[in-house]
C-alpha cells in the first residue's frame, strides 16, 4: 500500500502566487469520519489510487484529519456580487484547496475539501457542510459531467460523525471537489476593489497560462482573457438551458474563469416546464430563474470586464470601449451556442430563420401544459424510428393534442434533412438524456442518507453517470415526481 507521503501527486501552482491571494490554514479535525463514496473513474484520471482513498488513511485525508505531503492547504480570498449586491470580501469560508494535481494527460486540477471547518473568511459561519448539500452536489455535478456540461467534479464524500446546526440539526459531511481551478470573477473583484493592479496582472497571467494558453502571448493579455472567458461562459449557460437546469446562485463569486459550473447548493432541474422556474430558497425575487440565466451571465461578465479596465489600456476611455465591445459579443455567442444545441436536440443540422417559429411553438406548448422538460425531448427522440424504448416511455409521457399537431410540422421538417431514421433517433438520444437527478430523487437520497441508508445515493450515483442509456429496470428513475413528492425549494446548506 502506498504511504501517506506518496499517494496524491501534488503540484501546487496557486500556492506559489503572492500570499495575499490566499490564507494558509488547516482543516479542523472531525470526530469519526466514514466513507460515503469514492469516484473511482475520476481517481483513475487523476492518478490517485481509489482503493487507498477508500482506506482509513485516505478517509482521514478526505475528512481533514491528516494532510498528505505536498498538500497546499489554503483558503482563497475573493469578493462578489451576491444577488446584485457587492460584498468586498468573501473567500473560502468552508473550503480548503488541498492541492493541485496533473492528470494522466497533463491537465491541472484543484482538489478542494468543502465543509472542512472554519477559515479566516468564515465570518460567523462554522465552516461545515450538512450531509444533504454534499449528497446533492455529488449527484448533480457528476450527472452534469456525464451530460457533457463543463463542471466541477466529485472525487469523494465522507460523513464526519458530527452534527451541523442549520434550520435543524443535521449530520455533517465533507465533499472532495475537483475543478480545473477555483478562480472566480469575484477573485478579480476583490483585488480590483483594492486597486491592486499587480495582483490583477498576476491573476491574468495565471489564468491565461492555466486555461487559455492559446492566447497567452496576446499583445493585450487582459482583453484576450476576457474574450476567452466570455466565449466559454456563453457556451456553458447555453448547455444549462438545453437541460432545463436552474443554477440557483449565479453570483459573481460562483462563476469560474475556467468555464465550469460550480456550486450545486440550491440548484434543480425543471420538470413541468416554466420559463420563470426558480428553486433556490433564498432567491426571493427570482433573479436567477431559468429564463434569466443568460442575462445574468452577461451582467456578471460585465463585472469582470470592469475589473480589467486598468489592464486593457492606459487610456481609460479606450479601455472601456474595448471592454464594452468584448462584452457585447456575449448575446451573439450565446444565441449561436443555444441554436446549435437546440438543433442537435431536435435532430436538425441547423436552425434556420424558418425554424424559429417551430422552436418557439414547442416551448410555448411545453409551458402551457407544464410538460416535463426532459421527457419531452426524450419522447421526440424516439419518434423518427420507434423501438422498445419508445414503447416503454408511453405510460410516462402523454402528449397533448397540440404537441401532436406540432410533431407533424417537425417531422415534415426532419424529412428535409434526409437522414437515416434510426441513426437520427440514436443521435438525438445522445443529446437528450433520460435519467437526470430529479429533485425528488435527490431528496430521497438525502433523506435516506441522513438516516444511515446510503443505498439510494449509491444507486442514483451509478445511474446518473449514464444519463443517455436506456434500461427498462430503471424507468422509475425517469418518472416525474408525484404531487406529494414534488420539491419546490432547494437549499445551499450555509
């Protein structure tokens, strides 16, 4: 068995940056940690022995009770607009960047312990996480990755043997989260608010080298970084929209410059389609509702642009003009990404001007009848060449008459593509998942785990990482919530 000193091949770049970008701090030990789950495929990618990570020594590291040699153990500092209000200092209040590793392809990833205790940025918080948010983030982040959405990942989860007090007393847990980095728009906002141009330049250089090496030598590094981040965020949010995903807390401190989805606290997937769907228990005004997500991403990116103005050009007027021109590309980039993804979901090579009404009518019908978002697109996927799955889904999805009428128009449009029907069906099914972490299933896993039963969590974790693969034995997991099961609010756990 590998020793504690050699099991995780750390190579920490962020910890080599100026110390004012973070605070060196250790996790607070917990009483009696127990393993909840290890993500063996992700361990393999990162060159970590999954069996060791599941051992007592590995669990001690995941719980913060032991620190392997080479770990960084830092909490990063950042600011952020939270529901539109600027907070000049936030930071990792309940998480530690344990260190960075290079995967088998040489790509760099952070390993972070979330729920590992107080840090200098905890404010009045306890730095802990209840079990429920850990279960939710594990299930949803891995499902998002499986569906092709750039996302943070779940390496492992442990229970702590301690209680956490929120609205009630809950079991505690810690998530080992993996991300290409945890550098946020809020990271830039923190130093911009302090007019620390040296730190901003350092961050720009670091982000370019780590995430956008193709433009690292650009004559205007800050502008090149801004343009690259805008493109990734446009594609990311378009992908969310294609899945009916509602983030919940699209604050600037929850938007990563690497273009990955982060923070799965009060998130959810829409079932009965509503354009204004919102689930977060703290989003009272619906700021981050489904239909608002593209506009909020655009707004957040404008806040990033503001931090970079002093670096884009010495002449402020010119710098603002360049930053504004970059920001104004977002709507077009988003529209293109959204149209391309919708075309694939509907079996079309592209959505042309004549298709706009067809697409709008589909979403209008979905909203009018509160049709299940996921099943609607999966149902359509099976129509070009009906098979056993198509028949198996019939009891789960009853199309209203106006969708039947719409279907005839859509099938006529498909005929113009002249594709093989079976190939088209299969291609659509690879863009329209059947199994997603439905809100009531996630809640079922949480409730069971809080009572010591981890079987539902483990079953769902295995099922949701194969979202496109039909299995008649799991059709219960593709079924929308019954009225008494419906989950209307989700929580962040802070």
